[in-house]
C-alpha cells in the first residue's frame, strides 16, 4: 500500500447555492490529504468568476492550499471527465443537490453520467458543510472481490487522515449462498449453521486483509466486522443509514453492466435513501 492516496483532487465548480459548502469541503480534504485541488468550471473564463471562486477559497489559500483553476466550455460531462484525465485527478468530488421541499437528496443527470464514466475514484457529497463536521464512523464494503483489499486500505487511510474513531467492515452475504429452505425446526437449525459458517469464513477473510493495514492507520480506531444477509449494495446502504455512518466506502463496479448488481435500483436510488456521503474507489 502506498503512503499517499488522492494526490490530485478535482471538483466541478458550479455557481449554485452549495458553491461555498462544496468548495470548503474540497479544500479541507486537499489540505488533510496534502493534495493539489483542481477546480473545474464548465464555461467561459471571466475576471468576475475567477474572483468569486478565489474569494471563497481564500481562507485555504492562506493555509497554503495548492490549487489549479480551470475554465473550459463544452458539454459538462465531457469537460469534467476530460479535465480530470488531463490533470491526473485521482479523486473527483461531485455535489448532490437537495430537492426543494423534500428531505431526500438526489444526484442530477450530470453527476450520474460522470459517476458511471469516470476512471478515478468518486466522492459524492450529499451534505456539504461550510463548517467541518467530524467524520466519526466509516462503513466500508468487505465483499469477496479483488478490489476489496484496496478499498478497505483506503478506508483506513481516510480514517487516519480525518481522525475517525470507528470503521465497520460489512460483509454482504447473498441469500443464494445460504441456499437452505426453512420449513421446519431441523431446516431452521441447518440454515443457522450454514449462516454461522459463512460468517466465520467472511470474518476470517476480512481479518487477513486488516492485518496488512499499516499499524499507524489502525491506531485509535475501533474496528468492527458485520455480516449482513441480503442484496448486495442495497443491504450495506441501509446498514450505513441505520448506524448513521458519516461515510460509506464502496468498490467501483468492474464494468457498467455490473452497476445494477451492485446498486439494484442504480446509485441515485441508494443515495436518495442514504443520508451520508459515498466514496466509490476505482
């Protein structure tokens, strides 16, 4: 595992009511991770726009924020993706908008398209704040997948940098893996035994991953493992909601056709139900 993740952070800059909160979140993360911040505005460059952005991030510039301001016209999805590749962005922050007169949050079409096409990790901010809200509890997927080792490692890295107190690694086990029809006491016992064996197997696999995490990243962090039986993606989303996690860290799907298996009702459905930020590791 490398000592530094997310060397270049990118964020799309739109002059919306959330402008200040989104830029504050991005600038704080850039300072926490000692990263460069690339601010991408889709549109013509002007002195007025430039000054407005610089006025917002001024407190962070005073703290030696390393930043790059990019203006480019064109299709918003194409511009943000192309600038991200050109500037070697490895973490792209996307803000979600709050529906007027509704409690839930949703992602616009642009953010959905970028999330599906981006080659870098994505942080979906659904509750950006001007004042820092401490990240106390991170939930991360522990599913049996080649990408999981890296995803868990980055969750610990995030925890270390953000000084989180707790990480819960969720092992999602599908009902198909249990594969026992329960229609009497004996089959119920058999089902319970199968579930317990699956839990022990998953716990053992996850513990092996945890042993490889640098001790500095585990210090002072309470680690918990949790097995959940249900639909992948859907189950972990509801678990994160139930425990009021501050951040949910997930593997990126291997290919677009895999999205519906990770997120049964697509990612914006989970986000509409989940009052937390989501980090998708590419």
